[in-house]
């Protein structure tokens, strides 16, 4: 599973953040490892320098070969919380998709 992490100019992306994102995704989506070919993560701070609560946004998109991408978004007070929330949403979305795929077989 290929994982790509993108940040906007208001979120400082470094190796530590990327390692955290990879760890959360591998833990949350581990059961889909054989199906998901790629996960794209987009991190941003909606208010940038203005501050505010729940303004850190994480959008995740997972691609299963031969299917449309599944995308989710989660807002939280910190980048790490937004990543965890988005990963949980994506796990549920992929679970539903995989269940449907297995029923059609």
C-alpha cells in the first residue's frame, strides 16, 4: 500500500508527522492491505494564522483497484487528531465497500 502525505503551507510537514500518519494508516487500514493500492492524505489548517478550534483538516483518499476512490474528511483541534479521525472514517467506508464486494462474488 503506497501512502502519500501532502500538506498545505500552513501545516509544517516533517519526517515525524509523515511517520505518524503512516503508522496510523497502517494500523487502521491493515486489514485492507491486499486491496488498497494507494492512500493519499491531505493536511491543512483551514484558518491558518487566525487560530480557532477544530480547524485542522485531514482528507484521506483510498484507492482499491478497479473501484472508485473512497474519500473522507475529518476536522479536529490538532493535525494528529484529524488524522486519527479521518483514518477511522476511512476504515468504516472501506469496510462497507469490501463487504459489498464480497457479497457480489
